[in-house]
C-alpha cells in the first residue's frame, strides 16, 4: 500500500464516492466534513446517498478510510481535494459560496508541501484565482454519474488535469495517485480543463436532443427508433457508446447547470449559443410527453381516472429528484388523485397534497385506469403485463423508457405507449 495520505474536503456525493475510490487504489484516505453527525454516520457505514456497490466497496477498503469533522486533521495529507457537490438553483445557476469557503478553510491548514486539487465543477478562471502557488494547485474534472458513481470513480476512461502550465511535469505524488487509476492522464491549462467538463456535457445534451427528436418522428411515421439505433452505433462517426436512448429531457441538475454556464459565458464573450437555448426549450417539451399522452389516451374521456405513477427519482439508482420529470408531471396534475411508488424516494408530506405514496408497485397499480412509468428502475421491467391487466381498472400503460416488452403488453390486452414508436395496442 502507498504511504501517501490523500484527503477529500466535503462528504457530499462527490467527496464520499471519491474517498472510497481512492482507498480502493491502495491509499490511506481521509474524508472531512464540518458535520459531526454526518461523519459519525458515514464512519458506521450509514450513507446519505444511494449508489450501487458503495456499501460493498466501503466495507472492503474500510481499513484505509478515516472520516473526521476536525479540519486540522487535513494537515497530515499529501494531497487535499476539494470535493463538494456544487449547489444549483432551479435555473441551473451554480452557487460556489460553499466551495470558496471550503477552499479558504483548507488553505488555512494545508501543510507547506501539500498539493491542492479542485474536483468540484467550476467555471473557467476559478482555479487560477485561488491564492496558492500554482506549482501546488490543480483542477481535476470530476466524472460523477448518479447511479453509476463507484464504477466511474474507480475505473475512469481518462483523467483530465488542469494546471497552470500544461507542459510542466505533474508532481511525483500527484502522478503516483492519478497513475493508480490506470487510465490516460490528459494535462491541460486550468481554463481548458474547466471548460472540458462543460464541453462533455454539451455533447451529451446534443446526443439526447437528437435521440428525442428522431424518436418522436418515428412515432408519427410508423418507424421504430430501436431498429435505427444499431445502425448509428455501427457508424464510426457516432460510435457504439453514443447516448442514443430517448428520454424525458434533461434532468438531474448537472447538465442544466452547464447549459446555463455556456449561456452565461456567451453573454460575457459575445458568442452565439442559440442552439444551447434551443436544447433547453426542447428539454421542456420532452418532459411534457407523458402529460400529452395521458391527456390524449385517458383524461380526455375519463377526467377522473385513477393514475398510478411508478418512479419519482430523476433516474434509476439514485434518490435524487432534482428536476425530475415525475415531479414535473405531478405538479401539472394538481387536481388529480395520484398514487405513486419509488423504491428510494420518500416524499415529505404536504408537498403534493394530491399524491399518495405507497410501499410497492403493485399497490400503486391496483385499480388504476392508467400507469405511468416515470423512472426506469430495473424492478419495473419485472412487472408482469398479464398481472397488470388483471389488477388495473383500465388498460393504458405509458412507458417512455420501454421497460415492459411491447409484444407481451399487447398480448395482455394493454395499450402500451412508448417513446420512439407508435402505440402498441
């Protein structure tokens, strides 16, 4: 095991995952948060987040992990990484106050030879403004993906590293730490690295927008998007890993934040980014797809229909509801009685008075006139269409992510509405 001690300041999603990933690579790892109850809970393996394989990985490398609420403990670290989640508002605008405050606190205890790495997503120019010798200051692009964070953190495809001068060699201790992840390291100037993360997300948004647009055309033209996708993946200009699955717009906060960042930077520089504004307009339109289907297929002739909503999280394998399409749908159905189930999300009473949350999917579906699957949780793919048909009062299933097999639904007598194809009836 390495003798290096690496520290992570911040034990929100990013910091906790990064700490466990560092320990998995053989490093003594210290996680800090100015929150004694949180530190105590994490030390006992009680986590504030849901991530597949986090408990198992934590347990396996527990002997290398220390968590503390004492800022001075970071003074033993060779490298300290600022790893707070960046707070965003409903417009996708970032609030970096907590990040700046954490940097100030860490600088007050950082020992003379130690390095500081900023892992939070920050705008171009942020890292260079930090009052620290640039030979000791670095920016690393985070790779956090909710629901797949441990895999992404332990086996990254590449590490993007910002430094004052990209031609300068990476300090030995940082090279040792990053080298343990066994992937290419791409050094570049601070500003390029800060903009690289935004660029990656812009490409993802473009892919999502194209997939959604073409999938909708399929549903009107008798085509099926799932038949087209293999042809795109075999095109070298697009590739096998392209993001081609249609969905309900952009959610989760991070992608929206980067569109806001691009628009803000365009306002400063005078660049034309009308396409970025169009992406968000398109995203709002996609989020309304389930509502349009609901009105057309059910509410237009049965305004008192009992509606079951499966899934409240913005995506599977997370408890986050940031900009969730499900919550947007519920807000639009303020006068309707709704029954909902999500395996991880617990709604606070009173937020949606018309909403009743239940303990399992079958309870939500029983007696429903229509089922709307709003989060692609794997367990929803195991629902049996024949049993759904027997339990429901109606016959409509709105399934944007195609969690259920269309042919099986058809045989069960269900009207199955999916993204990217016409109605399966």
